[in-house]
C-alpha cells in the first residue's frame, strides 16, 4: 500500500501541461476598452462656411471657448448644440472658474445676422470682453 501512496504523491509534483490564459484575456480586454475609449473620444468639428476678411488674427489659446452658428441658425458651444439659455448657463459657469477666458464666435456666412447679434448681446450681458470673430481668407484671383 505504501507504493500506491507514493505514486499519488508523485502526481502532485508533476509538471503542469496547460497554460492559464485568464490573465492574458484580462490584459487584452483592458487594452481593447482603452482603444475603444480613445477612438470615440475625438470630437468632430461643426462645418461652418466662414465669411472672408483681408486679415485674420489667430486667437488659438488652450482655454479658448468656441461658439459656432451654422447656416440653419443652430448654436454650438465647443461642437455641442446648445440653446441660448444653456449657452448662458455654461458661460456663467466657465466665467466663475476662469473670469478672463477668451471666446471666439464662428458664424456661417449664410446665417441670419440677427442670430449672431443675439449671441454677441448675450456675451455683452455676461461682461465677457475677450471675444473674437473668426473669418476666412478671401479667394485671390
């Protein structure tokens, strides 16, 4: 009987002939989730046909907020559609965090002038003074 027990004791010391792939699957799932999150994090810009001006100044700064008005008169704050009331709330919040942040207004050339004036009037009411109007360069020729 001692020999039978010795055989079973040897089985415990036998080499493992299978690989545990659970940690590998976990790592691959984390990599896949990170890839999906970074691929969908890109924000598409709003297509706006800018009016032309002879000279345009670059107003790009890291904390610059962009207000876009498309040809249908819809207002966007940093590529997210907003109403004028939502725009006011978000700008008040931003002003509370950073009182001197710059703004740029991008109005489509085909948009009604009244819509742009409404946005500019809202900015004046909020006492935001660092406002720039974005224009394109005129066609030469």
